[in-house]
């Protein structure tokens, strides 16, 4: 399907994007990556463009002549950033969503993949795809959740008005892996724990460790994205493990994966977020998709990558700050 086809990956220098780009290259695609990040360690065959996709003209240019577009670009950050800098999430994501989908439609791409988020869901025992529009996003994901929902709604609007039905929507769970965001201020739980464990005498963790989360390795997300496009799945699709793991268990895995003693302290004065976030994987499994990377294996791999790539991490951190 992808052999000799022109495939655009926005955000292709990110954690999921790196995995997706490598998989597409192995399938013989002519891959183009667009990002404001640095093009470190991308496969030699990949053509890289540094462009600001909040500018619609750049989006039109990037989509020109493309057969497939995987839109992964977004803004990733911690619960602290969500509370204190919500506009830094919501505004760019609305611009990325609207610009890229419109540019892809105008350029008549064969298929477009939109990356939504677990943040679109309201707190529940389990997150089922068809329940989204019966509820509101969690207050803890209010701004980013609504921005992602608007992107999904845009796809529905295009199907109604233009008959443009060649759109897949995926909703990844909590994603982790190599090339994650290890920024000390904005990192998500697993990269944050890994970095703090390596840079502090005491590993301080927010909350009491009881919240339950669904984690998925970035390679499995990339595989799910390709699977979704190859099978031209139009219904929104959860991409997760379908299994809940407590934050306390994650901390234990990180501690075990480090080769030095670590003291852990729980800061119960800090918020812990929603109690439970697990994706229902029935729909994805019915299409034949299964994850392949175990959580313990994935965390160990991420720790190894962190230890071996501090220079890249610091470079990306400094570029982000600029």
C-alpha cells in the first residue's frame, strides 16, 4: 500500500513519529517529515522540512503531492502545564488540527490520519469510543481534550459537507518510549519519573500512587496507526493496552530498572489527576490489532535510551526553550 507512495508525517521527530517513520521506510514509502523540532537520527531516506504548521500556507505546501498524511503534531505536557498554561495546549492544537486537515482535503490526499487523545474522555471505569459525545472531557484535560475533540468534529463535518470520508481517527492512551519528552517541567509520568530518578537523591512523586492508567509503547501506537490506515478504518479507534496499572506499580518498575538505590517519597499534597483511565480495546481487537511491547520491557528500553541519549535530550530541551 505504501510502497513508492509519498507519505507526510507531521511531528515525525517526536516519540511516536520516529517509530512511525521507521516503519513506513521499511514498507518502501517515500517519507517526508515536518516539524519544528531538530531532525536528529532520522533515516537517511527521509526528507525533512522544518516548518511552522500554525501557518496555513506551510500546511498547503507540505501536503502538495502527498498520497497519505499522518498528522501526529501536537503539544505534550504535564498536568502542571495543563493547569498553568492551558492556552499553550489549546491554541496551537486547534491551529494544527484545522490547518492540516483542510490542507490535506484541498490537496486530495488518498487517506488522512488524525491523532486524537485519551484526553477526549470523561472519567469512567473504562473508555469506550462511542461514549465520547455523550459527555464532556475530564476537568483535568479540559483544554487539550476539547481541542482534540474539535479535530474529530472537523472530520465529521468534512464527511457531511464534502463527502470526504478518507479519514482515520486514533485515540492513544498514555504513550511512552524512546524520544519521549523528558523536560523536567512538562514531562508525562514515565519520562518524568525516569529523569527525576537519575537527577535527584529522592524520587518525589505526586499523589499516593493509587491512580490507574493505561500505558502503550510508542512503537505499538505507530503500528496501530499504520494498521488503521491500511484497513481504512473510519470509526474512531482506541490504541492502548486495555489493562490498568497503578502509578505506584509504574514507580516500582522505574526503580527496579535503575542500577542504583532510590528513595521514593509520595507527596500527597499534590493533585494526582483522575483516578482511573483505561481504554476499551474491543473495537481495535475486533479489527485484529494487538499490542506487542510489555510495560516492563518498554520501561527498561526507555531507561536505556535515556541513559544513552542525554545529549539528544538536552539538545531538544534547549531547542524547545528557544
